[in-house]
C-alpha cells in the first residue's frame, strides 16, 4: 500500500511540473488518503502483534 502512495505522489509531482493542476491535486489527495490508511493498518498490526505476544520485526 505504501508503494501506491509513492506512485500517486510521483504522479502528482510530474503533473504539477507540467501544469496539470487538477490531476496533480487529485493524485496528491489520493496519495494522502492512502498514506493515512497505511499508517492506520500499521498501528493496528503493531497492536495485534503486541496482544499475541509475538515479537515485532
């Protein structure tokens, strides 16, 4: 999921350089949403591993 965030971030930068502001704004918004979804999934994973008693990597 983090790779999708990076992909949309790169698309947003390229679109901004070429002046496609609508596409850049959309891609940046998608990247931001995916990044926060990734963070939430990561925190849930850490909490779940702590309750199971397994060591985190």
